[in-house]
C-alpha cells in the first residue's frame, strides 16, 4: 500500500512563506502525478497544484504566481513552496499520488495564516 507522509505545515502571518513536503513510499506502478489539495473550514477539497511525471504543472487560479510545485521523481517526493500567504489560504492541505489508476492520500497538514 502506498503511504504518503506530509510535513511543513504551521502558523504564519499574512505575507509569510511555508514549504510543504510529501514523501511517498510503497509505490508499485509508475507514478503519473503528485500534487496538493486543500480544504478550508466548512468547504470541500479543492485542487491547489499538481505535477505529472513529465514535469507538466497545473495551479488553481487563486495561487498562481504565489505557489510553486516541484517534484523529485527519484525520491517520489513533491514540494509546495507557498509565498505571499493570505488568510484565505488557511486550511488542511492534503498530498496525493496517482498511480495504477488509483489516488492515494496523505493525512493532511494544517496551514493557518493570520491577518
């Protein structure tokens, strides 16, 4: 079974930065994509960013220009550099991996941005 371990969440002031990391282990098939969703209080999960094995990236409009996703394929690790954070970025961030036509999810890490 694929296991995803997230780190890097925390509390920051508006305008600050955080870097999230997610390391995957137990992969059997080639990893097609890795990325991040987030869930704000009282709302459903939404895509933040993802990256394919070929390097193509995709971002939610709300984070373009502020967040950068990167991936180390050899380590099966994905990173999310978050700059110029806003209070509306607050939520639980979930890492995911897509392989073998299945999605696997981490437990989530809390990001809180104070005004």
